[in-house]
C-alpha cells in the first residue's frame, strides 16, 4: 500500500487491521518504510499523525485504522484499501 501511494499520485489508501495492536504494528512498519525509503529526499511530509502519512509533492496519503471502530473508512474516498486479517474481524459485514 505504501508503494501504491507513490505509483498513483493524488490517491488515498487505507489499511484496516482486526485489532488496535495489529493496526499500530502496521503503521509502525509504514513509518519505518518511509524513514528508510531511498527516494525520501524528493518528498516532503504533508502530515504525519498517529495513523496517517501524507506527501506534498504527489498529494497522496496512507492511513491505518482498526476494524473495531465501525466508522473506519467512512467519510473519505479511498482509491486502495487493504483489509488485513478480515477473517478475524468481529463483524466483517458491518
């Protein structure tokens, strides 16, 4: 999903994990990828919050949420979504 943001400028992506611990881990992995990414000097963070990264130059962003929050993924238009561990969600059809 991280690479998706750079291959497709102007997109929003979302990863939803089955629990908070997993979503924290996935976002930590995303931040590590950003910190170690070889092309990073060409990009500037637009925002870097607890669960979201965005870049000014390509206007893309990536967010991580948890399935325990019924509102995860609502109120935004996402171009790519990854539903991590969907089989373990409490209410995958909600």
